[in-house]
């Protein structure tokens, strides 16, 4: 962790370095993924799954139209997100899962917005099981949520791994691009 005796302030250029790389890559039709050493060392299976999904080389493709939707318990959501989402579990009010042959293969969680108070819902997490592509999974879960719940939904695309295209395809509108967030780690503990 940074020492209080050391000046840890970064210049604006240093703060925006990775975002600027992402934007240049996007302008050149390159889908850039950023992976931290902490993520590689502690979540390598999830990182490899993200990469194989982006490259379109997952061997297993499951079609959402062949899946059923059901409510997922808190414990099942916690385990699924810990095993399959780079940011892990976060508490939620509604947890919708796609099940294929009885197995949870995709999960979307929703709750009250954490940072913006003028919309009723936030899509908190979406994940599919590692190593599998669930074709149409995001869309099917969003449409079910909208059918059963009133009001608009806000969410955030993590620019380290996403350009937000899946949101646009499901009718979300880009409101703004936030500045990069930071976290510190000593190799074991992560602090936002």
C-alpha cells in the first residue's frame, strides 16, 4: 500500500493513460482488454475466459432460447459471481438466471442504483459461466427484467474489458464516460 510519506499524486496524463489507449484502440477497431497483475495472479481462469470469449474461441455455445429463466438465491448468486465475474459478488435485490439442462449458465443481478438516485434500477452484474458463450443471454435476461419491473435501468460498462456494445444492442443509451477508477493492492487485499 502507498506510504503516507510518499506523494502518490498522478498527473492528468498518467490518470488517463489506459483510457486513452482504449480509445485509440477503439478508433482503430481493436477491442483492447486491460488485465492487472492482481487479476492475473488471483483470477486467471476468469481472465482467460474473458479473453477466449472476446476472441470467439469458446468451444461451448449455449443458445439463450434453449434456456429457462428463474430466480437465483443469494448463496447461488454469490458463488456464481465469485467464480465467473472479474469483480465478484455484490448484493442485489433481484437475481435472474438462465438455466440450461438444470445448470446456471448466465446471471444478471439488479438493485437500487449505487451512484445515481434518479433511476429506479441498476444492472449490477452480468456474467456467464467461464469458458462458455451464452448466445443472446444478456438480451433475454434484460427483456425479462423489463417485462416484470417498471422503470429505467442504469449500468456501467467496465472499459478495461468492454466497449459497451452489448448495452447498445439492448436499447441502453450512453449517458457519459466516467473517469477511470482506481484500486490499490498489496498482492492479497484490494482497496477501492
